[in-house]
C-alpha cells in the first residue's frame, strides 16, 4: 500500500527536483488489521502537502514500529519535508477546517487547510492521533500514530483484473485533474470505455474548455492549482448559458459522513473518492449518462400532441393507463409547484425525482429530461432554474393533457 501511495506522488516530486524517499521497519508484521482506505487518504494528503510546500530539498515517508503488545502493534507514520515550515503561533490552527496559515503562502501554493482537518478526523476515527513539528524556513514533520491488531498470512488466489467494459452511453467528458499520472491513466480508461475525453489541469482551464466545447459531464478534482474545483463549479453554475446545468462529479480524497450533502450544496451532482475505484467510476458515469442529455441541448416541449406527445409510439401504453399517468402526473406537478413556491428545496428535489421515475416508466424521454434538470437545480438550491424547469414542464403537461382528450 505504501509503495502504491509513494508511486502516485513520485512524478510530482521528480518534476520539482525533490529527493523523495520512503522506508518502513522490517519488524512490522506482514499482516495488520485496519482501514487501508482511510490510511491511504491521510498519507496521500500529507505527502501532497509536503511536496506542494517544498521548493528544494527532500520529502521522506517513514513508518516505524513503536510499541508491540501480544496481538497488537502500534505504528508511527511520518511525513517530513524541508519546506517553508510553519510559525509556532500558527501550529494550533492547522487542523481547523478552512483555516489558512499566512494567506500569502496559501495563495502561492493553493489549498484551504481543509485537508488537514479531514486527516485529523480520519485518524481520530481510527483511534489514533496526529501531530506536527515544524520550524519556519527549515521544514515540517507531520506524523500520526495508530494501533493495529496483527493477523496471519493467508494464501492468496490470483484474482482477474477489473475488466473495462464499454459504457452503456458514451459521454463527452471534461476531466479536471492536475496530477499528470492520474490524468493519463483516467483518460486511457475512459477512452477504453468508449467516452470522448478532454483534460484540464486547473479550474481556469476547465472554464475555457467548457466555453468553447460541448460536454455531457465534468469529472472535477477538488484540489487543483490556480483555481480549485469548488470555485470552478461555482463559476459554472453562474454561467448565463444552458451549460451551467452540466452534471459535475467531484473527485476528492475527502470521504467523511455528510460529504455528499456538502458537495451537493457546493454545486456538484455527485462525488467519488480518491483513490478512484474503477467499478464505482463506471457505475457513476453510466448512471448519470442514462439520466441526462448534452448540457448544450435545451429542454423543449413537443410541437404537438401526436403519439401521446413525448411518449414513444411503440410504447405498450393503453389509453386507460395513459389517463392514469396524466392524473398521477397532475398531482405530482401541483405538489412540485407548491413546494417551489414555499422554497422547500428538499421536497422539490423529491417530487422532481418522482416525476422523472414516472416518465421513465411511460418512456417519455422529454419529460424525464425536464424533471431531471429540475432535480439537479434543486440539489444545488438553484431556485431560479427550478422555477424555469417547472414552467416548461407545466407547458408540456398541458400538451399531454390535451392529447388525453383527443
């Protein structure tokens, strides 16, 4: 696991000309019982920060055994650098959410301090503690201590590699990822799935590419230089263009309870965690791909009521069932309008979702897309776009109702 983490960050250290090394005690047992995902998140964050804030010298990762007791072992994970260091009076603020130690440095190097706050929570959730020792202009040493139960070595059977299957709907994807190795790997996998991919390594580049090109979805890394993913998403949602509604999936190392709600409130439609698990990535893309049309394609009602308006003429819907569908839709739409009038975002999202499911059952593609756009807008607490979408659905519903009586 340590080798994989180090390999992920090696290219960035090499580009800066840093001496990047790691070591771990030979006395550490072969098998430990713990949470590799959380450990990976914490170490990755600490290593990323160390490389970011070190202009010359070295970054070292060391794992040592400090205590052993029967079937339990305690390890110390250290990430030391020869970077800018931190003033003593600032050390106490390091692990607080969004605190910034000397804004001139954070503006130059990027970051908000949220990563350290998350790391602290993750370590504490595993029953450990995290600390830092630092001297300004000399360097820093972040370390955390965790205890593990020891296990026994079992014979491993060789497992087949994850098979990359073709997506159910090829998408035009804008990939925002500043780590060259990760970017190259993800582009390769996404293209093998059948998607078309363009890449950007910072938020400003994302905005430029989105303005000039049509995409179905953005995979947005959160921690990027120049402009981070959160700010880029905020700028997109402010666009005076249908492109402001494009689905955006956050790609982040933060994976705590409540993160989904946090990212939805920041303008994202979903999120996946680093290190990316390919099966989850594929499922997320297929799910969003099956629900949305191109962000550049405006939702518009049908010109007439033929073939039950938007419903496919090949559908097995009987006129009796169609009338029941219209009746149910009428009730949901009335509730949706009332929820929007009251500013009840959660209920607006829920009812829009129910209308979307109803539209899927009846094979009404236009209504499904319109309801999905309202659902997305409600998730972002975007009242204006919710109203706009509801008005279009009301207009479309009147066409459907007329078809019911023809």
